[in-house]
C-alpha cells in the first residue's frame, strides 16, 4: 500500500505557544494557506477543543461551485503540542460528513524561542467514490512547505 501522507517540517522562530495560538485562530488560516483556496473564517471564533467545528469559505477553480464552504472538525487539540482537523461538508439534511482526509500540526520546542513544526496531510481514509472525482494529494509537497513558511512569518511577527 502506498504512503498516503505528505509531511513537511520547518523550524519557526517563535515559541510553541505562539505558533499554536496562530493555528488555533481560523482567521489566520487564509494567510497560512499556500494555495489560495482558503478564503475566510465563517465563524471567527478561536479553536478551544476537540470536536469543535469551524467553517471556512473556500474557492477552487475545479470545484463545481467554485465558491464553497468546508466545515472542519477538530480531531486533536493538545496545546501547545498538536492540533488537527478533518474537513467535511454539511449535506442537504444538515448532517456533517467527512471525505477521509485531515490536516495535522505537531509542534516541538527547538531551543529557547523556536519551534519545530511538522505539517501532515493524510488522505488514507478517502473512500473510492471520492477518489473518482478528486486526485490525491490535490497539491504537491511545496504547498506544505509554503504553508509552514507563511505560518513562520505570522508567528514570528507576534514575538516581542
């Protein structure tokens, strides 16, 4: 079975608490994203725990609607060590369903004021009917490296 996870690691010049705070704030996600698909937080509220759902406005040229919304459910919330979420969408009946992929950030101290951050994208649970319409991964490894660089810029700007 092929590996169905992409990962990238970078050292960010900010403490883990600062990096985690940026990741737990969905209003920063458009600036972190390297694809331009993530547009804005629909809720504006910070992430506070596992199971929380936060909605994001999205745009993709290849999406049937172009503009669409993702409802992400927090899977891991372990400040300041790890945070992850699984993107999903609400159906016509208001039920939240998931596609089988998730994002995860693992943070580890790297000296007194730096953090090693590993960003992972895992699509191993994507069912065949979704794979018929979406190629996985839908982006290359540069996307993860770009996202970490953007995260580093934002977190670094918050260090006094």
